C-alpha cells in the first residue's frame, strides 16, 4: 500500500509539472514579429512630378496679308523652310463684288460728280493760263519802260509779283486737275462688279502673278490651317512655323502649393517621352499668375504654368515635336550622400518624428530624428542613427519602447 501511494504521488507531481510547463510556455512573453530594415547612405532626390507638353517657344503664324483668294497650299507639316526664301503660299486679289441698285446709283452719281469737278478744274487751269499770259505781257512792257526811265521800281516789283502769283495759280490748277482725275478713277472703280467684265478684267490683269507669302522664320511647318483653295479675309491664319530642333521647350501646369517650392534653374528629369533614356532640363520661367482648373474627378485646383528648357543635345530627343506629352520630375532637394531610412519607418511622437531602432538585445528603442527631406519612399534624416543600424520598417500601434522584437519570416 505504501508503494502504491508513493507511485500515485510521483505520477501526480509529474502531471502537475507538465501542466505548469505547458502554462508557462503558453503565457511566456514572446517577441513581436516585425519587418526589420537598415539605415543606409545613398544619393537621394525629392521631386515634384507632373505631366507636361512640348511646344516651340517662338512659333510663327503665317496669315493672309490682304483679303483675297488663297491658292492651294502645297507645303505639308514637317517640310523644312528658310526665312524669306521659301514660298509657303500664294494669293490672288479677290474678284469684284456684285453691286445692288442703290450702291450702283450712288457710284454713278459719284462718277458724275467727279467728272463735273474735273471740268471745273480744267476751266480753272485755262483761266490760270490766261492770267499767266496777261501777267507776263504786263511784266514785259513794264521792264521796257523801266529801262527807259519811264516806269518806277515799285511798278516793276508789282508786275513781277503779279507774274509769280499767276504762275503759282497755274500750278495749283494743274494739281487740282490731277486730284480730280484721281477722284474720278476712284469713283469709277466703285462701279466694278461681276457684270462689268471689262473693268473687272482690267483690274485683275494689273496683277501679273499671284502674291507670294514667304516663310517668316527658318524651321519647319508645324501645322497647316488652310490647305484648299478658298477666299479668305485679311488676317486669317494659314499655317504655323517653328524650329523644333533648337527652340523646343516644355510647359507643365503645377499645383500652386508645389510651384512655390520650385526655383528658376532647378534641375528637371524628363521621362516617358518615348525614348529609352531620360532627358535633362531646367526650369527657366515660373509664371506669377495662377489659374483655376478642374481635375478629371471634378476637383477645383489652382495651377501655375512652369516653362522648362532642354539642356541636352537635340540628337538625344530626336522625334520629339510640338505638342507632345511628357512627364517631368522637378528636383527641389538633392543630396549625393544622404543618411536615409524608408519612409514607412517614420511615425509621429508628440510634435516630432521618431523611428524604432533594434538594439543588440533585439529590443525596440524609440529615437527622435530630424527629417531633412522625404519623397514618400525614402526619408533623409539629420542625426540619431548611423549607416547599418537596424530599424523597424512598419511600426504598429502595439509596439512600445523596450519591447522585444524579431524578424518576421518572409514567404518563399
């Protein structure tokens, strides 16, 4: 019986020991599984990313200088042109317009009035000629009498003055005749119409050939607005000319909150333009005027236009033309050897940024850091760490200072 009781105590003690071990293992504090990364030194840039479009800075619009008939335009977009040498279009004067009854009567009355005024002017010139003959005769007689001592000096001067006045009146009458002839021709020109084939043909034949329009700049044809033969009023755009190789730039519309961070001369990286490599550029102009624009989701935004100039050789962007879409990354912060941590490791602690470091005992240690720049993926910090230090990448709300941590197992 004593041996049986002893065996029962041993068995009971063994069971209690196993249960205590199980409970101790179940409730023993385990390290929190986290993702652990390292602090590193690397080049880092912070950019403002936006879409842009290319354009020729100095684009020239060729327009009709007069109202007339534009002959068919033979040049096409992409054709090379030379300033003041290449003829890009030709124009002919317009045909006379048809006259209604009222306009015709008014024009005929103007012609009659001009013809009457011409007859009056011709009569005036005849009178002026007679006055000149009379004044010259009187002057001749007075000179003979003055030579013989009969006429006085005053009489001679008076007749000379009268002769000069008569000649001046003759010149005035001749000018009046020329003026009246011009007025009569102008009045007759008002009678030219579709039914006046003779006058219309005479006016048209004065222009032996079409008026040539020369290229105002050296470059290429960007677009042709009017290609078919048609009648156009003065000032109508025909085509646009620009130098794509040497005068191409980019215009991007930035949010006003982003535009205040950009400075003239800032470096720009140009991506997704169609080529294999990125292009380089710089900001040359930030417009001081913002405008309202609605996004695709209907959100009202204040935008500011920023002009970017290419800094590389033209051969690097071969194929890029006017009005092409590109993506620009404007550099607002750049450091070639920055102490960086992943942006996901940062969290707010009171009014400062903090990071959980993993010390040699695998415990989380909260450290306050000063963030110099953050591009959403990587953050540059000023102090608090050294390259190679381990940190918690995605700190959760349950992680506290001094807690034990362990690396989470990665899949695969």
